[in-house]
C-alpha cells in the first residue's frame, strides 16, 4: 500500500492554548459522593445495589484519581442532585460552560477577537447534536459568516491529538489564518444509569474538561507563537475486528445507553500507539540513535535475531516533555513501561489524572498546561503529545518550543510555586516491580552499559571497532550540534558513516544528507526510516507491555 506524506509548504504554529478550570463546587469528594449515591435509583425504580456501588468505588480507588479531585456538572454531581439526569438540554449547558469557558479564556489571553477566527474545528465524541457544537460556539461568540467550521464526532479520547492533523492540513490552504481548535467530552451525554459493569467503568473514570487552542501557519506568524508543529502522525487499526469492537456507545440489555469498555481495550490501544510510535520515532531520533540503530541491525544480521534484542531508543534523548493520554492508572503505567520512561517524565500525565481524571480528548492538553505552569519548557525543547481513542486510533504530535514558557494556567495554579511529587499522588508512579526496568533508574543504566560493552566487545574482526567508533562519532555529533549548530553535526555523521559498513552506513549517511533543505529532509527521513526499520528490526514496542 502506498504511504502518503503531507509536505508542509508553510510551517504550522500554536499561538497559545487554554484548558477549562471548573468551579470548586463541582469538585468530587469520594466519601461524601459515595454516601449520596446510595439514594440514587436505576431507571426501573430500584435503588443502586451494594454490588454496583462497591464496583464503581473500587474502580475509582484504583484509577489514580484523587479522592478529592476531578469535576462533574451539577446534574450528575451526587452532592448537587437527587437523581442524575443528562438530556439534550443538560448536554448543551455543559458544552457552553466547558467549551465556551476555554474559548473565552483563550481569546482574552491572546487578544484575538472572535471575529478574527477564520477556521473553527471542534471535537466531541458522544455529544453530536444538530445544530453542531461548532454552530453553538459560532452563535455564542458571534463569529463571522464566512468562518470555516468543522465539527468532529465519534473519535474518542484521541481526537484532541488527531484533530490537529485536520487543522494542520486546512492551514496549508490558508497561510496566516487564525484556526481555533476545541476539544472536550460532554459527561452529561455519556453518563450511564444501568447495571452493566462494562459501562459502569466510564462513570468512575470520565470527568468534565476541555481545551481551546489557537493555531496559525506561515513563517511571518512565528514571532507571536509559542510552539511549532514539527511532526504529526496518526494510525487507524479499525480494520481489526477486536480494535473496532473493544469500545462503543450503545444500549445495554435494559435499553440504557452507555459507553462499553471491554477487556481488549488496553491491548488494542497499546497496539495502535505502538504502530504510531514506529512511524514517528525515525523522524525524531538523534543522530547518535541512528548510529545505535544501525549497529543493532548489523549485529542482528551478523549474530542472528535470537542473539541480539530489537533496538528500542531512549525517548528521553530526543523528547524533553511527554503529554500522554491519562486514561487511567494502568494505561499510563503501560505506556511508561512500553516507552521506558522515568517517573519525572510521567509526572505531568499522572498529575493530570490525579486532579482532573479522564477528560477524554482534552487529557493531553491538561498535561501540557501543567508543564507550562511549572515552567519546565525552554526554547528549543521538544514536547510529545500522544493520544489514543476508540475505533481504534492513535495520534502523536511533536511540538518545538520557540521560547522559554512559564504560563500559569488557572487549572494548575495550585502547582505554580510548588510542583507535585510522587508523595502527592493517590498511587505512586514508581513501584517495586519497576526498579531496574525503566530508563532513568540507576539499575537500568548500569545494566544497559554492561550489555552494550559486552556486545561491542564480542564483535570480531574490524566490525567491532568500526561500530564503536561510529557510535562515538555520532554521539560527538550530537554534542557538537548543541554547541555549534548543524554543520558540525553533519560532519560528525559523515565520519560515523565512513566507519560503518553495509546497511549500517546507509542508515547513518542518509541522515547527513537530510541537512540540505526542507524537501530533501523529508525525502531523506522517509529513506532513513526504511533503512533503519528494515524487516521491522530497529524499533519495537510490545503492545501488551504498553497496555499492561
């Protein structure tokens, strides 16, 4: 099958973004809400059973959500309503509150007027009314009659990342235009009142939240923007029956509408994310990692695939910050294990889960806002935004900071002066079984160093010194580029290429030729991905490991 690749004529930038901060009265207190839920009834008139009550509470307690954190609208909040109710009117009211609140805050931050918005893209998976939520926002903010509006539905939790692809592509046809992207899930339209445990899980995890982001394109827009979108990939595994059926919205046996979450969901989500990582990783690896991958391929061909493990790059060397879908504690732990990320790189996502729960398509944006609030983003740093949603689909965006960013979001004012630590989380990021398995730990680093030294020493003839020298040259190139720019980096890669032979040399030398221009860089990276990923040998993520 022919693979298509979007060639960007104009760079795409993110000017700014805002996440919605609900009022404190909407905050969930587990103990108080649990007591109130005993008074609730099912649609058939029977009170909520002890079995149902204990099941939802157990899921909540293991979810990683704080016992005094996350938010629900009043019509679903046990402390504000005698019976939960979520019809069309309640859903529209929540959408106006969440989406409208995020947009209003963003317009105030950027100084942009609603009449200056040229493109509007909204995402809401379950709530897909007529008129659309995009039309609702046009009416609320009195946008122009010629605004290009798109309302996306049914894309699940991944829409907040994957929707950026549509914005990116539309902006290519309209350089300099102001594009407003809004993502949210409306809890009022998805709350379940039945007894099926497959649907009750969503009641325990999903919470209200939303984000609005302003994007534009064209080199002239760089000065007013915070970030540049450097890479964006998406994968859809819906051709697989298990992927397509593991999550859906529909009626239970009693006719009650709910979100069905089946046991295959974590594995299918992991598989989709794995495939997306395989596509984007060759585009973002450092030159030193290209050399390491080439050496790994050479050793696997020399000694056999059984003797040499597949190459998995250290993502912390090519990405500075990670905004991962906070679907639940197990999902985040699975992603951490699959990508081998240390605890500090996972903190923004776990903090998001703690205070806001699973806000569906906006989860990665709350993590992004956390990183901005604590002031960790420096000019030139790379941010990975990874989302996954039903269908099954996954998307990854790579942003590069254009300046240092310290922006206190109201949603994270509590960490502006003192950030969270693992001791503040309901469940710790680091568990006893993680020691020695994740990058960033002393045991892992020492074991990797010993394995690397042994493997290089075992190679006979001229291959071992050549491979070792190539890896060293590539590492020197990485160091040189940090201090002196791309020229020395290119020279370092050329040196590494001379020292490697066969397929290894091809993989590294292709990287050097990518410095000649944007178009050549895109073509080179395609070839580079082909060279490095021959027979699927260079990059691997175990789907079951990702999803635990």
